[in-house]
C-alpha cells in the first residue's frame, strides 16, 4: 500500500467518523467504528510506506553500468 492509498483511507475514515450521522445505516452498523478502523489502517500505511521507502531506493544504486562508445574504424 502506497502513501496515496493510505491518505485515501485516512480521508475516508475521517469522513465516516466525523461527517456522517450515526444513524444512517441503522443501529446494527457503527459508522464511527468503521471510520476509526479506516483511519488506523491509513495511519499505519503511511508510517510503513515512509519507513520502507528508503529500502526500495537503495537497490537501484547498486548496479552502475559504464559504456564507452567506440565507433568502428573504417
């Protein structure tokens, strides 16, 4: 999960927690709890994305190829 998806989950969770009335879906489903779960998942995703991001970039720097252009002699 990238940073963009994590921010989407944070936003969706905040909307469900703070902007929607509790009784929209009835008494069986707690929208506040669902919003809180989405915010926790989004926050964990942002933290993990930022912690694991330096590891992804380090693998591409290991291989450096040097080529010299020697045209054929005529």
